[in-house]
C-alpha cells in the first residue's frame, strides 16, 4: 500500500511539472533591444532607437501614462512594441512598457513614455528639442519645460 501511494504521488508530481513547463508558444515573452545611447557635443548623451533616431519625453505625461494623442501622436509617434515583447536598453537602465488607452504598448524610460519626432528622419539628428513641450531624453539631465516654438503646435 505504501508503494502504491508513492507511485501516485510521483505521477501527480510529474503531471504537475508537465503542466508548469508546457507554456503555449503564443504566451512566450521575447526580449528585444529597443533603445541605446548616442553622444554629441551639443546635447551630451541621449537616447536613440536602434536605427539612431532621437527619442523624446513629453512634459504633459504622467508616469506610465501618455497625454499625447491625435494630432500630437501624428507629429510625435510613440515608440511601441508588440504584445509579448519586453523592451530592453543597450547601455540604458529603466526601460519599460505600459499599455496605452488605444491598446498599443509604449516603451518608457524611468516610467516616462518615449516618442520620436516626425521631422527627425536621419540618424542622430535632433530637431525636436524644446518643441511643443517635448524634450530630448538625455542621460543626467532633467527634461526642460522650455518650448522653443511660438505655438506652431497646439495639441
């Protein structure tokens, strides 16, 4: 009788282990490098995409919450990932993700949503610093609320 109980326990443990390790492929998590840094004399070290496009933060955002939608989002596309992708940074700590109100997943840096600027079309070119409440995501520098435009962008 004791041997039968041991066999049953062993089978139950094996069955449980199989259930725990047999995760469906659709639920698999994939890590992807999304952000790295670039340094120049004018701005110091700042965040860029893996293609070298500058990344920005928006002063109206809250931690893990974007306030850039509609026409704002058209000019400042959010850096997003597909469901199940965990964004990581190369040489950058604090990279995360949150779900936007439209269901997409936006990449963050220290809980600040990250954006590109539609006018930045070449690697390492920065044209959006200080435009409409957006600041270049720079290491060691707090985002500047100063706006260099005269209201050309109203969101």
